[in-house]
C-alpha cells in the first residue's frame, strides 16, 4: 500500500493544439480495445480455457451487476465505502496541508522532521490492520485509521515539495511590496504549492480507496470490500466479480474527479494553459 | 574619484537627499571562504532624480540594489531612505526586477497583479481601481486588465511590472536591469516609457544596467561602478536636453562624448577592482 514517492511534474502535461484529430482516433481505439477485452472475457470461460466456476463469462458478470444495482443492501455498502474513503481522505488532506505548511516554511522543523518522515512514510498501511482492530474493532474508525495513515503521507510529501518550490524572485517581489508573512503564504506560497497539493490529493485518493476496500475485506468493516468477501465465501462468483467491477468503476470516477478539480483550479498553470503568448 | 565629479555644480543647489548610501560593504560568507562583493559604496540620490548605475558584469550591481531594497543586510555601512535606516523592505519603495516572468504572479490576472500591493497598503476599493486603471493606461496596457501575464509578450509583461510599481506610488523606484531580457526594439520603447513616466510623475528612480548607451540615454546622472569588490569609480552628470529621443539624442555629439567617457571608465573598471582603485 505504499506507492513510491512521486515527485512528478505537478500536473499532467497536455500537448497544446494539433491533438484534436488524434483524440478522436484514440477514443475509437479505446472503445475497440475494451470491446475486444469483453469479448475475450466472454470467450475464455465458454471455450473451457478457464473453469466458469472461477471466471464466469462477461455476460453473467453483467447480469449479476444489474441484479446488484437493484438491491438496497448494495447501495448501503457503496455508501459505507464512499463515506470511509472520503472522510479519511478529507482528514488526511487537511492534516497534510497543515503539517506540510508548518514544517515546510520553518527550515529548522524541516531538518528535524525529515528523518522521521522518511521512516514513517514507507510503513505499509496494511501492517497497521492488527493495531486498528485492537483499538477500534470493526467499525468505521478502523477504516479511517488505515485510510488516513496511507493517504496522509502522499499529501504531506507533495505539500513539502510545493512549499519549497516558491520562486525566489516572486518571494522578493512580494517582500518589496510590503507583503507580510501571512500575505506571502496566502498569495505566493499557497498558489505555488497548489499544483503539488492537487497531485498529492489525486495520489492519496487512489491509495485511500485501496485502503478502504482492504480494510473492509480484511477487518470486515461494512462496505464493498466486506460484500466481496461475503460473496466469495457464499460461492456467488459472478456477484463477487460484479462487486470488483464496481470498485474499479469507483476508482475511475475518483481519478476523473481529481482531474476535473485540477483543471478547474489550475487553469493558469503552464501544463494546463490553453493560450500561448502572442 | 576622478575629474568628472561635476554633479554638484551641474545640478545647482542640491535639493533634499532622498536616498543616502553610506560606506556600504557586503561580504558573502561561504563555507570556509568569504567573498567581498561590495567594498565601499557611498553616494546620494536627490528627490526627483533619475540616476543610472552602470558597471561591468559581476560588479555587484544586484548586491547593491538588494541592499538598498532592504532584501539583503550590508555587512557594514548603512542605507538611509528619507532619513530612516533601511533594515527591511521600506514602504515607500517599489522594485522592478529583470525577470518579469517570475516577478509577476502567473495565477493572477494583470489587474490582480497590479492591485495586490495596493491591497496590502489597505487602500479602499475605489482608490485601488483608480490607481490600477491609471497605471495600466500610463504604460499603454489599458485593454488587457483581464489577461494573465503569460498571455502577453515579454515587453508587455515588463510593462505590467512597471505599472504595478508606479501604481504603488513609491517615493523611489528601483529598476534592476529591467530590459536585459527583451529585444532591441521593445527595449527602445521601454526606455522611452521610463523616461516619460519619470518626467510625468517625478518619481525618484535608480536604474541599474550593464548597458552604457542605456545609462547615458536615460539618466540625469550615471554612477560608474568598478569590478568586484565594488567602489564608485565615477559620477557623471548627463547634460543632455530633457527631451530625448532615440534617434537625435543617440546621434548627438554630446551623447557620443558622454558615452565614450563612460565606456573608458568601464574599460578601466574591468582592469581594476575596488582593491586597486581606491588606494
């Protein structure tokens, strides 16, 4: 559950202009590829290459999915997962911003905490499952502990990088125009760190979802993960796959949402600018 | 200092001294070695004056400017602005940096960039709008309020930076090689802009450049700095007519003469640093 520290460019670089025609062709290829994937998923169990007991054909998974959508229990489980995920993510982001700004803007604190952060960060969140069960049992707080622990570091590390990326000329400009410490944080440090923060949030959102599902699956806290476990032990294989598909769709939705947020907040950033200087 | 220290007689009775640089020395303490960037700089700028500081590259021009702007504390000596010793960015000062692309905030529109310092001054909204409008009109950018700096050309971006500085209504305007990164044509336009703004607004201006022609064309006075460790080599009064234009002024005999004089000083400066000149 620890993903490597990603100190990538804050946001994806979109190629400006000329990509319009390609996008259409890419979309078509994407649809074709996905259709081929579904077709082979249908064919492989039907041809007996894999036993349908382990891998039901795509059509049966689809039917199970439709059935799921009709159940109230499914929506409750989905709600539980989304709540655990979003609450944990929110706590992690707020904590990450607060700690990141304080530590990042005070050089002494940065030096003092660097080694501790490097030690704590790589601890896989799943290693804390026994602790979570011991302290909180199987309720939402166990999920939150794991989700917060995993996603907090993603946010913190990005904020730390972002806070240190302030352009010295911009900082000096702000000082010469009489901007005090708080005004500089608000008008210079915050916008500089924002692209990094959003990258951190996007990574954290993905990790948080993984941890939310894991916690439900392993600890048995209510949610989609728990439903997957129940379906598996009950031999409802198609239903299990249908639930897995739902978690995948959730992951896609989370990513799309995070991208939207970046586009909306960072329209000024070089990687997302549409217009180029005349 | 040499024979050309005629400023005092030239300008007639000296008016109020706005900026007083007194024996400023700056030594950078590195690991195990120290570098003396500025040895001993002493000069005064009168209220309403336009003074150019010119020196060979690496002459500590930027160090000097940062000391005056209160961004850097001198090792010894002191900078006095309007009777008060500078120990941090003083309120009555605006700086235009060479790197306009980094000095303007890309996350703010042109209007917001110009307005931000005025908000810090706690000016009422109406007054801010008025100052922003006037400043952008004055630099010929009345129609780009809503654009982002990165949507503009380099010359236009530096105009925005100048507008931000004059909207701040500073008592002194510092410019650190502001036109070093723009093309020659744009540069000529911007020089004329600085000249005309100075004449209209009467704001005391200290203009740092490595370009001799620019210094002579713009300044009422040109301070020639030596190589590092820096001292003032010469203080040249520019007795060109007040109305200057790129063509006639630059081709006049007096311009050529002044330019030649400063050029000779700079050549001398390259060979000598403060270490060999002063003693």
